[in-house]
C-alpha cells in the first residue's frame, strides 16, 4: 500500500510496489521478445528468399539461348551448354567476370553489395580475381551464404558436366539454397557446391558434402529451376523435390 503523504512530503512507492512493477515489465518483455525475434527472423528470411529468387531468375536468363548474356569461357561449348560454375562466377563477379575496381581482391562486408548474401550470415566475404569459384575465389567458407546443386556441376563419379538449357524444364530440381558454411569449414570442404548422398557410393556418399543452413526459424530457403523459392526444415523429405537429377 502506498504511503500517505501531505503538505510538502513527497509520495513514494513502497519496495513491494516497485518489485511488482518490475516483475510485470519483465513478464511483458518475456512475452513480446520471442514474437519480436520471430518477426525479425521472418523479415530476414523474406530478404533471403528474394536474393535466391533473383539468382534463379538470372540462371534462367543465362541458360536461355535468346536472352542469355555472354557466357564467358563457356561460349566455346557446343549445344549452348555451359558449366554451372561459370554462371556462379558471373553472379559473384569473379574469374573472367571480374567487375570490381582494379585489384586482385574485394572484401564484401555489406549485404547490399553482393547479391549472394543472406542477412543471417555474418563476416566479410572475400572475392579473388582471375580465380574460379572451385579454386577459392570466394571465401572464407563460414561467410558463404548459398550453395549450388553439385550434381549440376559434377557427376557422382567426379567428372565435370555441363548444363543444357533444357534443364529449365526440370521445375522440381533444386538449384541453390541456404548453406551452413561453418559446418562446411569444419569439414574442410568448400560450401560453394553441395548435394545429399542419396545412398550413392561416389563423390557424394555419406552426405559428405551435404550441409544445408536451416537458419530461418529452423528452416532453410531453397530455390528451384522454375524460379520458385520454398522453405523447409526437412528438405530431403519434401515430396516432389528432385534431388537425384544430374546434369550430363
């Protein structure tokens, strides 16, 4: 109960009242904080989905015979085929697509400067000129946001493959997705490409290069050949997702 006061005496809260007020505020904060965190996480996931959707759209342009821009060194390949790594390098702006200021390295710290950056991934990303993605043009591994479907780059036996524009007809084939670069770095492998093992005995066996990043409220974002983006916490269990498709 608040103490009575009169005249020039100042009214004051009792210790019990103060503790009760603090307790109420603490309860309110504990109720609001998770909802606020989830809202922020949802907003970041949406930004990530937009980045993936943009990359998938660029892939469709790159693969299209009429709309596609120059394909770098792959222009010499027959049948309008190209290496997925070449497209990847065009997005990062490395190797023959180097688009940064003069120099051999570019350090990206702001998300807006690089289309392949997820706001949930921290740390500077370093790009190296005149170097393919598979040879360390993008790193460190822990700062890489997205991984491309390795089966569109190499067969399960490890042989280099090329992508045909017909691949765009395979709507349910995942193209790129959130990757756990920290896990890839711990395994001593590059997160640039990844793929589930699917029971094979070749290069992808035992999920050795499978490390999706489930960082958006327990789910990861996955972009497909047809440009759509879906979120899932169990990507290998999703019906209709074609993880076994391999380029030739």
